[in-house]
C-alpha cells in the first residue's frame, strides 16, 4: 500500500516524505481562508495573501475541522494539535485499539491545553449491510468488501456491520462500551433500505 501511495505522489511531482508537513500546513492555511479576520498566511509550501473563500461560514472562527487518524502516536498528536475532532477508521480500529487510542489522545490534548472530555470523536467508514441470509452476508464479505479493501474476509468480518441485526448490535455495543459515541455508516448497497433497517432493527436494541 505505501509503495502504491508513494508512486501517486511521484506522479504528482511531490516528495512522499513531505506529505505530512504539507498536510499540517494546509490545515493551518485553510483555517485562515475560512476566517474573515485572519492575517495572510505564509508557509514553506503554501501562501495566501488576498484570495478568500466566500461566502464566509457562520462560525466566526470557521467550521470545525476534524482530522482522521488510525491511531498512531504521530496521527493522534496531529489531531490534538490541529484538529477540532478525531475521526477514527472503523475499518482499521478494533474496540480495544479505539480505547487505547482515545486514552493516548486525551494525554496529547492535555499537553496542548485542550479539554479531553469536550473534544469530539467518531468512527468513519463503517460498512453496513443488514441481512438474515448468511449466504448473502458471505457474498458481501468475501465477494465485495474483501477484494475492495485488499484484506481477508475474516479480517473484514470483525470490522464491518454485515449480517443480522443481532450481530450488528453486538459489535456496536462493544464499541459503545469503550467510548465510541458516533459512527458514520456506509451502506454497501440499497442505501435507503439499509439505513431504514438500521433505524428500525438496530438502533432500538443499543444501550441508551
């Protein structure tokens, strides 16, 4: 994966080793562009003197910027330093890994003077397909998600909401128990129908 991503940067004429420095600087410049009273921004990679992104947002300081991280120390430090929220990857983070990452994030937030309990977080890319048909569930896992994500079906199985409502409730309850409060769902097919099934069959069974 890293080799393929490095090739993408090479095709764009950008050094792969600069990616995170560029990202950090881009976030800082974006905040300036979205704030009416911000001074001109000048960095190593990017600069802005007069161009504005209009119309300006309702929030005086601009909309909140959430930063994604799988849970590495470097990523979570970046979230604490530059972000207004943490967006974890449901596909890469188990309940145990999320709890560990959240604990480390709280330490990093305290180090930069931010209140850990007031800092929002969520899991994104939670693939969803509710069905009581086990054969159909295996088709989605092995025939769709496994090749799409390049991971074995058994790895994928533990990190997606594919199967019966009971199975999905069990997985979400484990995430809820370690502190997850929001999950962004991604139905892999039949979007409206799947979201309606989730609302009717899964949500009522989750601890409130």
